C-alpha cells in the first residue's frame, strides 16, 4: 500500500510561518517609530525581530521540503520486504484495482 506520496508537512508549516512572519515584521516596520509601544521592551522592536525569526524559520522549512523532493522513496517491489508485503496485501485482497497497476 502506498502512503500519501508527495505530502510533506514542512510545506504548510513553512508557508504558515512565512505568512505570519511577514505580517508581524510588517507591523514592526509600520510601528517602528512609536517609542511608547516598545517602552516595555526597553525600546526593542520585538515585532520586527520575531517577525524576521518566524520568516527565516518558514523559509528554512520550505527549503528543506523542496530539497527532499528527490527523496529516498522507492517502489515497494524494489526490496525483498516490500515484495513480501505487496504479496500479503494482494493475497488478502487489500489492493484496489487501478492503483499501482498489476
């Protein structure tokens, strides 16, 4: 049985952090001149810095997901264990017609 081929959770996580990082960093840029807003954080624009951190994390996740596209996935029939599993599933009737083509 083949799993969800091509589904990599790093894409939506990376996308989420990129979007949130852009929003937060944008808010930090827009409010950067408001000294009263950042008085509690000793004048540090935490929105800008944490937005940049979130953006960087999102980009790293997206990069890692894109880099792994050529991954190590291979058909089950290419290993002895995979052939045995496929045979058991075929004998048990777990395979649907049209999937994987036999």
